[in-house]
C-alpha cells in the first residue's frame, strides 16, 4: 500500500467515524439532521435553507432546498444541498472549462465569483442518497475545468459556518466520498462533450433547459461507511 492510498483510506475512516458521531448525537437528542437545516422555519419547496448565506472562513458555501415533485418526477429525496467555492472570499488558482463552440460559456454568468461543486441528495431520515452535478443554467455560476472543480471539492470545508453539527456533516461527506466526487466531475465533462458532439454547431449547452443533471451517483451510505472503516486495516 503506497502513502497516498494510506492517507486516502485514513481520511475516509476519519470521515466515516465523524458521520457516525453526527448521527449518534442526533439519535441521543431524538433529532433529525434536517432540523439543523431548517431550524424553526416551516419547510417549503424551493425555499432556500438557511435563508441567509452560509459561507465559511475558507470560502466555501452551501444551501439546502427541495424541488416540487412535479419538477423532478421519479426522484426520491427530501431535498438536496448545493455546494460552492466562493472566489470572492479567497484567491484560487482555477481555469475555466474549455468548451469548443461555446467559448463564451462564462460571458453571461450570473455569479462569476461562485463555482458550483456538487449537489448532495438526502432522504427524510437525513441520510445521503445521491450526489450529482448540474448544468450551468441551474445555479448561474462560473464553469471551471474538471481539474479545478476536483481540487476545490477536495479542499471543501465549512467548519464554523452555520449549525455546527450540519457543518461537520457536510465536511465529512465530502471527505468520505472524495473519490466518488472526482469521478462524478469527470463524468460531468464526458456528458458535456457528448451533448455538444451530438447537436448542431450552434448548440449552446448552457441554454439547454432540457438538460439539468449532467452526472449522478447513487450512494449506499451504510455500506460506504462500513467499507471506509474496513479499508484502513487492509
């Protein structure tokens, strides 16, 4: 086993242990993770939780919301977290996503200082069930290369921002699924290339409202935690 794999396995073990601790704390308090998301607010589709922006000192941001059932038919989730890197809070060495025929992909970006990373779906029990990436029009942020998004995702931390238990949960989910997230981002680029290659020359992927989710991965949380705890001993 090489040093890089040992570190990766150790990080996953630490993340799995932290997530178990989060859910153990919730169980002892007879609480659900989503209570730490909504607080005292009534839950409504499309509403952003928390209502105020949550941005960590390290320059990462998140919010939670749910689409209406009609908007995402067949999707089984309570809602999902959108996660971002904020370029206006910390200088970062990034490169824009090169898209042949779509050279101005970031020209009309609504928020050029924000880079969407991944979305994390959870069920009504507050367990992560899926991770996915989205088309640029969904969040209106800056599109970056897969290498840049992967590096930002690997650095994702929201410690000290928002409800402490929720911040710890999100940070640990990114650590547990770091390899899956990097694979998801590579799949995003493959989906972008495929969409462009299979359309006419004037096709602009960022304007294609029929294309919302670019890549996705279903999670088996209990199995993933068990695997992380076993991996370090190999």
